[in-house]
């Protein structure tokens, strides 16, 4: 995996953002610690030197310059950590262990940076923090302490901060990489699979890790989508080859008939008309097949679902039973119905109409006279069920699944009218409504059950 | 009748134009949707025949615009094969009937007649009458030569539709759509079965009134 990809992942960017926020808060925290520590130390030094100055002044026995000189020198020799200076108003040193300075009052910091720090100061030349005052005769008196500890503290705090900042950033980067790498790998796997599929490996699917995490969820949704697309594409491919195959015969016959008609000439008008009538019939049946194929394709696309509304199934089924009773009776069959009133389903009225019309017509046209067709609508434990059964020849078990395939026709029904699409259309409508459609033995005969989920 | 045909397919337009002229209708053909809208709105027509797919302006929008402008001329839509949503959207847009292409000319002619003679405002007819056959729409009963004929609800609707179009050809498809609400072609002879039942009931007390027009449909009319 190339590194730049890693930097572009959203999780890595998120980690960087967190690292930034964390560093900023560290900076604030450090600032507070720095400010309070250094402030405390400075105030301690200031307090100490101020006390020393007062103590020194009160240690004099009189107000003479000589007495103050004596005390300053005594203090200077006694306490080596303090620094003292007494100079007159002209800047000449009078006592103490510091070189003369510009007299500044109050709190001050002196330092002798450069090539020649005054001798005897050592480390303290880098900074002496102290208090200066002018006494009654105009002399300048200063007492100070080396601020080396303060400076050391500052340096060490700086170092601590710098190192912890570096450590934080390194950890954040490593953590970010570790956090991002896993998802990045999964995403890469998904996009690799997509590219393979685009390149034509349509059976390719995204591997699941089995952990049930969000990537597994995503992958399984994508796989399900791919399955659906593949099923639709296979259906389409199957459909186009079926259509081509199924239409070849009638088109060939039509062509032959037209050729014959042409050779007949104009002498035999009656025969010519008969040929034309038959040809129109053929074309109509071909168009009928086309229409049914298009209709099935439209139903399978699922777009009709948007127009679903509440349909009174009882009224619809009862109406169909009444309609087909006359047809069945004319064929010498009996049609009975047992419809529980007021059962609604969510659906497309027109398609449901055609679904049940197709099923009832199948029963009527594939069964001989004398049989009984029973239509039953009831609410069961698993939802609403419509059963259409007949006492006719039925369908052998081996063929029951196949009859839902397009253009599939049993040998025994080749002679009866139909294009072999009636049950395919019924199955497509049932699927659109999430209903199951099943064939069972009515012994004798066939029982078709359409069950709508509760 | 004066008919405006808005259809961009030259061959279909010629076929329909020829047939309508032969039936004695005055027909104008327009191939563009916008021009069709203009002509439909600016002249008086008995019927508009509108294709769904048109250059310039599609048939749905054309009819929708016409209806919005208060033009109530009956509209027969021509729609392509397989479009199962076309019928509903066409009727929603203000169409009065629809026909799926390709169609038999006799089917188109029958529908044109039915639309053309449809009363513009739903006339408050309460009794339909053909010879000695009488249908009372309020009491919902039928009498032949003064004798009550008992009909099932569907048979009543079938007879009512025929009687409302008395003297006209009513095709099998028109009956399926209007009496049974079937918008697909059933494989069994529903119409024939019900017509024969209806005949046996109303012919008990008189001569045949429902005539079969071979290959086309039915027509109810008084004997000449």
C-alpha cells in the first residue's frame, strides 16, 4: 500500500485533527504551569531580597555612610549567595561584591553578558535579580540573588514541553496510521472488487471478514445488490434469447404464408383474404408476446411499487369469480368461490387483477369439461391467502417449478392458446407484492396458492 | 366529424388519416406537439387523436395544457406497446380514452364514434331505451316488452354500456375495459360468454337486439 493513500484517508485526517487539538491543549496546560511556577519562584526571590535589604538597613548602628559600608561588607562576606552593592551618587563603589551599576530603583535584573563579565561573579553574571533603593544621603544600595535556579527551571520546563510535544505528535501519527490502515485496507478491497466487476468478472463478490462490523455490513449490502443486478441481467439475457427463440417459428410461418399469398395472384380473392386474416392473427399473437414480455420487464423493474395503494382483494377476487363463472359454465365446468369479505392488501390493482385472471384462466383452459374450479380467499395465520384449485389433470411435480419460467409450456398444453408467459407474469406480479406463489397437488388436479405476507 | 390527428409517425398518420377519410370524417394531421397544441386550442374539433410521444411537446403535456385552458374536446390517446403506466397517466392528464399501438383500424373507428357521440355534459338520463327494451338506471331494473328481466350486476353494466352506445359498434376491448376493468387481453372468451347469457335473458320476450359484428364487436339496435 502506498503511503500517500494513507494520508488521504478520512480516519488519518481525523487523527491528525485530534493530534492538533491535543497539542494545543498541552500548550495551554504547559503555559499555565510555566506561568505559575516561574511566577512563584520569582516572587520568592523578590521577597527574600526585599527582606535582606530591610534587615541590612536595620543592622546599622547609626546613619553614617561608614557604618553602612561596614555592614554591607560584613554581610557580603558572611552570606555568599547574596550580592550587595553600595555606591555614591556619582556611581563610585563604596562597599559590596558587585561592580558599580546605573542606579535603578525597585525590582531589577542585572546581567553582564558579553566577553568580560566582572571577576568573582561566576555563573551569577548571567543574571542577578534584586532590589535597589536610594538612602538618605543619596547613596544607592542594591541587594540581589542569582536567578540561576529560575533560569534552570525555565530551561528544563522548555525541554520537557518540547519532548512531550514531539512524543505526542509521533504517537498521534503512529496511532492514526494504525487506526486508518485497517479501514483503508477494507475500502481498498471493496474498490478492487468493484474494478474487477467493472472489468467483466461479474461473479466476483467482496469477501466478508465475519466480524459483523460496519465494513461487513457494507460489503454484504453491496454483495446483495450485485446478486440482484446479476439476477436481473441473467433474466434479461435469458429473456432476449427466449423471445428470439419463441418468435422464430411464428415469424417463419408468417413469411411462408405471405409468400404463398403472393404466388396466388389476384384470381383467388377469397383465399387471399383468408391468408391475410390468418397473417394478421399471427402478427397479433407475436405482438401479444412482445407486449407480455415488456410488461413482465416493467413489473420486474419494480417501478410500479411507487403506485401501490390499498386494494380490496375480496371485491377483486369475487368480481373475477363472477366474471369467469360464465366462461367456465360455457365450457361445461363448474366454478365455485368462497371469499372472505373485506380483506385488503397494499398493491397495484391492475396487476393484481391480471395475476388472478391469469391463474383462473389457466385452470379453465387447461382442464377438461366436467371439473370443478374452486376459488378461495381467506385470512390465515401467515397472512391473506388466495387459493385457486381445479380437479383437472394437474401438473406433474417435476414440472411445477418450471412452469413459472418464460415460454415454458407443458407438452399437453401446446395445442391450447397462450404464449407461455401467463404464469411468468403471475410470478412477477406476486414477487412485486412480496407474495409467494406455489403449486401443489389437489389430488386430483392442481392447487395454486398466492399468499400475501401479513 | 372534424378530427385533429397529432401524430409524428408518417406511416401511422397516413394509415389513420386514410381510414378516417373513408369513414367520412374530415381529418387534419399535425406532426409537431407545439403546433398541435396551437391548432387544437384555436379551432373547433369534435375529437383530438394524440400520440403520446411527439416532437416539440409530448402528448401528455399537450392535453394537460389544453385542459388547463378549458378546452373540453374529447381526446383519444395513442400509446406504445407495453407501457402499463401510460393508460393511467393519460387519463390523469385529461384524456378520455386510449388505444395501444398497433391497433386494428376498426378499433380506432369504434372509439372515435363512441367519443364523438358522447354527450358533452353527462346528461341526466335515467331511462335508456332500445326498441321495446327499457333500462331504468335509478331503479336499476330492465324490462323487455314490459316484462321484468332479472340481470346480475355485471350483466346490467354490460347492457348499460351497450345501450349507452346504441346503434354504434362496441368492440370487445371497449367492453373489457369499461365493463370488466380489464386492461389486458384475456385468453378466454369472457365477453362472448357474458353476451350469450345476456342475449338468452333479454331475448326471451322479443327478437334479437344485440348484433354481432364479425371480427369487430357488438352493436345493440332496434330491428330495421
